[in-house]
C-alpha cells in the first residue's frame, strides 16, 4: 500500500498539504500472496439480500432473474427463520427487475465524486411517479455545500430525487425505511435482515441490495428498473471538489487549548453514566443465557441499530434491546443472573439473591471447598457459532457487559473488531473446539471456571472449565492470542478501568 498524488491532492484541498507524507513498502518486502485485479474488467455488481457477500454482476442477475431470485428467497427462509412471508420474484415486470427504492448515503456512498456522477447520469431523465423513490445523503456538510454550488443538487432534484442532510441514517435503519416487502438498492455498507428498519417481530420485512452509486442512479433514470451504469450513455463532467472550511469555522466550537473546566455539562434525562465494572475475579461462574446456532450472528442481531439509536447515551436503556430480534428472552435471563453479581458487589450473599445458584455452589464446593466469598464472580455468557459480523459498533459487546455478561463462547469470531470490543469491555472471548451441534453445554447450564484470573495472567493455552450438573463435567476453553495489554484490560474488568489504573 502506498500513498500517491491523489492522497496528496486530498490533503492540499483541505489545507493540509504539509501534513502529507509518502508511505511505501520497504525495498525488500515479503507477502503471503498476491490478488491481482484488472480494474478495467470489473463490471457493476449487486450484493443481494441478506449479506454483503451474496454477490452477482448486475448483468448476470438480469440474465438469470428467476433462478437467482428463487435462490435468494430460499436462503432468506433460513435467515428469517420462516418468521414472515418473503418474496422477490413478484418484482419481475415484463422480464425486468423493478425495485421500489434507491439510496446513495453516508460514508460509503455519499462522497463528492459519487454524487456528481449520479447527477450526470440522471440529468435529462426523471424517476417517474410510480412507487420508486430516490434519496441522496451527502457524506458531509462541506460536500453538500459544494454540490449545491456546482449545480449537482439542482440536477438531482429536478429529476425527482430527494436530497437530504448529511446523515448515515439509511445504513442502519434510521431513515428511508422501505415499505413492507419493498426492495431497496443502496450504496451503503450492510444489508443484513431488518437493518433497514423493518421489525421482524411485527411481521415486517423488506430487502436491501448493495450497489454502486452510479448504477443506482442509472436505475433511477430508468424509473426503478435495475440497470448497470455501464448501460447508460453519459458524459461525466469530472467536477473538482473545493473544500470551504467556513462551514465548520462558523459553527463548530474548537476547544483545543481553551478548555474551561468550570463549565457545567448539561445532561438530559436520557443521558446516563456507565455503571461501575468489577475486575475479573479469581473464580468465575457463568450461566449460558442464549444459544445461537446460525452460521453467523451479526452485530445487528446482537443489538439492533435504527430503533435503538436514541438510547446510545443510555447504556442500560440500550441494553434492553440486546438480542431482541434473535432471542427476545435473553435480556430477562441475563438480568436474573446479574442479581448474584450485584449482591457480591454490595457485600451480601449471592445465593440469597439468586436461589438457583445454591445447588450450583454446593456441587462446586464438593471439589473446590475454598471457592466462595471474596473470590467468586457470577454472570452470564452467550454461545454463538460465529458472532460479530457487520459494523464495528461496540454496543454489541457493551450491552452484554452492562447486563452482567462475563464472556462469549464461540467456534470462531466473525471479526477482529467484535472480539476486540469484547476484550475492551472486560469480557472473555472464549473459543471451543466442540462441534456446535454436539456442545458439552446447553442454554441454561452453569459453567464454572476456576482460577480464571490466574489463567489469564499466566497466558494459559487451555483453560479448564466445568459444566455444573449433578457433578462437574470438565470442558476445555481457549482464549486465543492476546496481547499483554488485552490481558490486563480483561483483568481490570474493562478498558475504562485499565485507563484509570494507568493515569
């Protein structure tokens, strides 16, 4: 990866030419492999519901409409657990695929060049007066202002496009939620079930396919009939971007070097502090409160996005929505187990707070009589085959933490960032080598992890744990690779505690 003249130009446009630095690989550089892509051969593509990897070229889709749409419908039966009726083949009109909505939005699609190209494509056309709608969200206010100045916004609006404020909303279901069973094409980043704002528990579903901004504009110019940008005869103006810093200078307060600690920060009633979080105890008891066997569990399933956005400054309020689409009873189960940990933190007996813990402790103390007051923690864990696919929202982990979560158990983690978020919230990212269809534990089981703090400190490859039944059944768990800092974060209980200890 190298920096080039385009990056240098970007710095210069933003008044930071002197900050540009050349970055190049070393003279002798080794790679694991090479992926060679001839960009001139790339055709416009579409990621069909309900995953960004479900990809076809638009030409391929249009040439095999019924077969591909049928395949998507069959996969959706699995993704949606058969909870709603779902169809796409009813979108075929006269042998063409008709979509009801097009959106170019946010950090992925709302860039200056994208929107200028979309305006060039749609100029001289219109989106029609049927069901199809077309919305454009610039990625920033400076981009928006430049698009107004150069006439792109006027060209879009004249064609019937609704140009909205700089906002990432449609990407996570906080704007332009499609009608029930509607099909939306979007230049955004994700197309998981219900991410666009529909509510499966209310019997709603709509579909999002991911496409490039130019092909979305081409589809809009053809009044909703799916069209690749390469099918349009258009001359792109290639307009240059000019950054006007006044849009920020006139509105955004720059407190650097002029902070005033005497100013009282105003908090609304929905802005809440994070609860205190305990350090990792010597020994740990966790109850499995959710068991998910889907091939992948997304961050949208772990914590829905759009309808919960007003709670993002209220950790406990937001946590009430955790796993609400996938496992609606999860929150209640986790909060019930959390009573024991709250009792420990208050200096009272956890067995009085959680009656079902009494026989669990009795079995544990037959083999580990020293385990008890002062050296035990109690919380919850979930099992998922491959959790954490999707956006990097830390709330997918933090919501579990504030509900008393101490761990996840997985076959593997879908993304490094989700695993990192677990670690940053003081949760143990356990791995199991067991077949997920033949797990040694099940939903509702208690798992006892003796000397867990010592195992983290001493970098144990395998951590002995026990499923608590009539007796203790030994299982092996692993943590995988952890840096020294990550281990300390887990030991301290969360990244907040870690920073406190280093200040």
